[in-house]
């Protein structure tokens, strides 16, 4: 062991326990108050601590170190000091940071941290000290590109000390494991040094992988995975490939232990990047997959099963072409998907009473479904999905033939997940037919899954499912589904119609309107809010597709919808239902036309206006979105009769014009469920990454469409609002995320010109044209031009001048534009 660590230990000092000094009782009391439940005492302690941090940083940090060394003090106090010490060692590059204020004490503190690390007997506290060490080292160590040092000039004692402890078999195994963990966390900063000393690094890893202590084995395996992930070249990773069988052997040994902590450490480190997948390439089929498959299938710990499965799928995402060539990989991966999807609750009665949001206990089912999608997406990216599809067809066929409800649900879910990747109509029809047959299954969960499948295929293949061939088969099924004895299945049927119905032709839907409305009318009377939401959405889809053919149902529906509005107007928890009511009413208004809706118009519009005045509404209040689209439809229906409501509705719509891309910052957190658009722009010689949520882009587009409709329908009557609208619209001219937004903004500006001209506001028209040209003309004179943007701008100039009419420009201005 000594020879293995000889190079690393060259600069290592023999262990010296940290000196014990008299502890400052007042400082300890301050730390206790920081942890206490007394708010007043805690606030005062925070003030004292912050003041000391500002005025006496060296003394403060020395006191934290001093308390850390006092093993006779209570553990929570010492742990809090470790946390505070890590904070003091943060933001080291900032001139005003505590670290920068330590001056010459920095070197002493680095040595003290290593002493405390080695001396601390409590594993929980030692891990916090370890975290402080790795955090500080990752900030201060900087190895320039092309440099391959044998040690770290910024902290020369660090690596020798860590490897001395790691290689000392007489040391406590958890201490050695903590030191391996520190090195693992440091690989992103020190991989060059480890690579220069590759033979020693190899020997240390090999020795630790064979260590009797499982925690040492686990951290050594995790270190190897992290290390090879940071090595950029295949040549640099190659010398460590002989360790792969030992890593898989360690995983197998750890898997035999029902306590999963060490196993999960390795599995989390193994989750693949391109470099990791390439490193394991020659051993995936022979060593890695068999061990991972066994863990994912059989390990008693759920986290271990999920981590192992994630490794298997992440390899496909990292190197899809390579993984498709691995013998039996696809079959085993898909088999695991099915196994996970079959982890369903046997208690049918409980499931029937639950909402979709309550299915947290079926996490394995969701992981299985998502993994089918991830594997399929990877195959599609490398144009290999057809090969994958053939295997999936056979697997799904077997699942359907089994007759066992869990297997059938897994089969339906598989078809749903791969729907978007299938591109030929015959296969889509074949798969849809397989799902349709399960709508009549005796098991409620099968029917529920089948309706989910219909929804997915309706969304991904609207062109096929909206054909007369399929609408004639599926519309009768929706009639049956509305009467499903299981309420949850009935709701899923209604959800599916939202996706299916939006593409069905009027003539195909008309024969089914009456029987559908009879069933939906009964559901509208329900006190169940979820049922009301689905019923209203269902009705809105029908009304949107058949237009005036829906007029006969206006008289029956409007009183019911008014009652729902009255019941929900001031209930902030029911804003979604309220918004859906406004949407449905606007579609009914379009169906009956101006004269049919006029009697109810004022009451409905007043309710919409009142809905926006509810205090403390969130920025993403759903009523705002529904109301904007509803106002657009109602304006198109009422024409100039809509004018009295514009002043109340318009400010909320124009507010959406402030939505704009923002520069992406490292601290920005984006949820996995959020769809985000990114673009790059050059500003003042610097490239900036701009970010905007897709929902924000849709809101902005919806607001533009709404204003465009207002101006177009009201024409001269909109003239009093032209200046207000133009001022709000200007920032949208520079929108860089989507050309269609700029197109619509320019077209709307032209409409404003026409409205002002029709309203006799010639000076306003001239100001609008001049402002537009001032904004757009510089784009044609720029050194670097975007042809798509110039095309949009040229079309905007055309629209603006056309709508403004004659006698707006004089000859000199026209000549400048033409040049």
C-alpha cells in the first residue's frame, strides 16, 4: 500500500491532531441560539454573528474551527459550525468574501481542515467537514488547459494527505471512504493531476476496490466513474478499463447486501454520460448489463432498482448507436420497462376513488412509461426506430394475449408512448385498433389506459383519427365511455375527447351532438367540480367544431353556465373551472351569433371583468388566459357592441406584451416539466443566451391575436385606444424567439394605422408610421443582417404604409426608404 501511494504522499505531513484550546463560551452560546426555537434570541444571535463576520472575520472563522474540535460539545452545535465554516469558505473569488478577508490565515485554515477531517470520530460531522474541504478546493484549484501538474500548487498538502489516509488500512474505513468521496467530488478540478499519476491512481483504485470494507469499495467505484467522466480523451480513459470487471464485481457484492446505501452510491455515480458509456463499451454486455438487470428486477430496495434502471436507460441516451449494437440490450431494456409498468396497485376500489394526482405510489409505472419514450426517442434520433418497433409489436401482442390486466395496461401504455415516433398510417391504424378493442375490457384500469391511448394517438396522429373511417368507429365509443360505471374512467374518456374532438369534421360530429349533449347535460348538473370541468370542456370542443349547428343548445346551457359562474366567481380555488365556463360561453356566443347572444352579453362581460378584480391572484391565473381567448371570440361576435367592454379588458391583455426573453443565468432553476425556448444573440460584442418559457410565448401570441381581433372588428371605433395599444406593442418589435410573433406585431401595427385613419386621426397615423420606420429602418442598414428578419420587416413596412393610406410620406422620406 505504501508504494501505491508513494507519489501522492510525497508532500504529506504526518498526522497531527488539532490542538485543543479553551473555547469561547459566549460564541458557543451564540451558535446555540442560532439553532434555538426562540425567534427573538435567534434574531439577536444572527445579528451578532453577522457583525463578527464583517468586522472580525479571522477571529470568527478561528472560533468556528475551535468549536469544531471540541468533542465534548453537543453534536448539533459542532455541525452548525461546520455548515457556517463552509459558507465562510464560499465565493472565494469575490473581493469582499470572507475567504478573501482571511489573508494569511487561509493557509492555516487549510491545514486545520485536514487535521479536523482526520481526527473527527463522528461520521455525520466528518462528512460535513469533507464537504467543506471539497467545496473550498474546487473553488481555489485552477489547472490551466494543457497543464499536467503532479500536485496542486493552491493546496499542496491536500491530495497527499487524502491519499495517505485512503491507503492506510489501519484507519477507520468510513474515514477512508470520506477521503475517497472528497477526491471524487474534486475530479472535475484535478483530473489532470490524477491522470499524470495514472499508474498510482490505478493502483490505489484497484486496492480500494478489493478492500474488505464495503463503504471503501463503493466510494472507490464511484470515484472511478466520476474520474473517467471528466477525462476528455478516449486515450486518457483507456488505462483504467481493466478495472471495469472489478467495478461490476463490487456492484454484485453490494447488491447482495439488503442495506442499499453503498450500492446506491455506485449506481448514482454510474448514470451515464457519453464519456462513461464509451469507457464501459467493451464490457456492457458481458459485465455491466447482467448486474444492473438483476438489481433493477430483484433488489429489495426500490431506490436501488430505480437507479439501476436509470443507468441502463442513460447508456442509450448517451450512445444510442453503440447501445443498439449491444446484444440483447433492447430486449432487456424493454422487458424492464414492462416490469416497471406492471407495478400497479392491486386495490381497485382505492384506485377508483383516487385522482390522477394521487398516483404517487405508482412511481414505477410512470418510470417504465417514460423509459419507453426515452428509448424510442433515442432510436428515432439515429433513424433506428423501425427496428425497435418490430420488437415492440411482438412484445405488445404477447401482453395483450395474456389477458392479465396488468400486462394489458403495460401493452397499451407502450403503444401510447411510441405513438409519436410511428409515421405510417397503416401501423397507426393497427395500433389504434388494438387500443380501441380494450375500451370494452371488463377491468376498469384497462379501459382507463385505453382512453389515455386514444387521447395520445389523437394528439400525435390527428390526421388519421379524424378521418371518417375512425370517427365513425370512435364517436360511438365516446357515447359508451360517458356512461362508464367507473367515474374515473368516464373522466378519462372526457379528457380524451378534448384531444380527439378538436380535429373531427363538423359533418362527422353533427349526428352525435344530441346524444352526447343529453349525457353531458346530466353531468353539468353534478356537484363534482372535476366532472363539471370535464363536461364544460367537452361541450366547448363540440361547440368549437360545429359552430352554428350548436345554436339549439344555447338556451339550455346558458343558465347552467351562469349558475356555475355565480358559484365560482369568488372562489380562488376554482379559477380553472371559471375560466372554462368563459371559454364555453364564448363558443356558444359564436354559435348563436350577435343577436342570439346580445341579451346575455353584458352580464357575462361584467362577470369576466369582475373576475379580473379578485385580489391577490397569481401571475399564472388561468382565468386571464381563458378570458383573453373568450374576449376575442365575443368581440368577433358582437362587433361594435363589444366597445363598452374594451376599456376594462384591454389593460389585462396589453400586460402580456411585457413578456420577453431574459438572459439565462447560472442560478436559474428550470423544472423538468417546463418547456423552454433558447436563443443566442450578440449584444455589445458579447454573446447572450436568452430564455423564455413556451407558455409565456403562447400567452404573448394569444394577446397579440386578441388585440388584432379587437382592432380588426371595431375598426374606427377602436381609435381611442390606438395610442395606448401602440405604446404597449413597441417592445414586441424586437422579439427574437419566434418570427411569427414579430409578423403578427407588425400586422397589428398596420391595423392600428387603419383604425386611426378611419377614426379621422391623421396626425396619429403619421406618428405611427414614423415610429414604425424609425424602429425598423436600421435593420436594413446593419452590417450583419438576418434575412428572415428583414423579410418580416419589409412586409411590416408594406402593411403599415398600405393601411395608413396616402399623403403620409414626402418624396425625401420615400427615397430614403427605397435606398
